[in-house]
C-alpha cells in the first residue's frame, strides 16, 4: 500500500510566568540539542532548521498590534524602547528534496498550568507578512492548535524552494495587572503534518 509520509520538527517550549505588583513579567526559555532535525521516508525528504533570532529571558506583556513592529526592526528585535524584552523570535525553515507536499503546521501542548489564554503565537513569512492570525496556545494537554487564518487552516506548500517562517511568542497585554498567570508554565512542540493525516516525528527537549 503506497503512502506518502512526511517529516515533522518538534521543539519544546518552556515558559515560566512571574508577575509583580503593578507590572507583569514572564520568563521564557527554549533550548535544543540539535538545530537540524529531519525525516526521510521513501520519496519524501523534508528537513527543518530552527534558528533563534532572539531569545528572551524576561518578557513584558506586548500589545498584539505591536508584534509586527517588534520583530521586523532592523536591529534589537523583540526589545522595546525602554530596553525590555517583549517577545521571543525563531525562524523555521522547511527544506524538501523529495515529492511536493502540503503540510499543516501546529503547536501542541504537553503540559500547561496557565489559567488564561494570554500566551500567544503567530507565524510570519520572510517579509514579515502575517501568515496566521494571533492564536492562543492551548492549556489542554495534547491539544493541537493549527496555524489558522480567518478560521481556516493554513496549508504550507513545500516544493523545491525553501519555505521560511518566523515564529513569535509573547504574553499579550490585557491593560491590567496580569496576576492570574503568576508562576505558570508551559511545554509543547511545534510541528507539521501531512494533509493526509500521516505523521513522521522528530523531537528534542531541554
């Protein structure tokens, strides 16, 4: 029975939120053992390269409307005018030397102690155009949150040319002291799956 399988890349995101009186702060860490993870099955050969553009140690809440400005600056990406860290930013590069595929990206939750949906992510293309809407990271274990735009899943066509995305993660500004997420944590993965529902996975963790 012929099946097309694909490669998926996972990485673990670890986030600890700390909020002080009158202001909100978050600690966000992510590390890996290998920047390049690949999957090869039959005629489908896909690699993903994950690079850190900016890794925040201490996040302050960021207004959703300012995310693009924070990541598209020529320098000091994810740093605001006061020198505070407002986001963490990664590049995800898909390389395919096999059959063309359409993949669906997602973030899946391994564990979460959050009590709000204020932890957000968004995907941008290499020109800093939004590929997805602003999306809440799920607090439900094993729940996949797909890359979506206007309520529709975003399909990524992977052919001969590399596909480069920016993944940005931040704590959204609510306009009030955000004590509800004090001391919370999150771990999860980002990955891609075939539109046929088939999976080949590779992962790394802290």
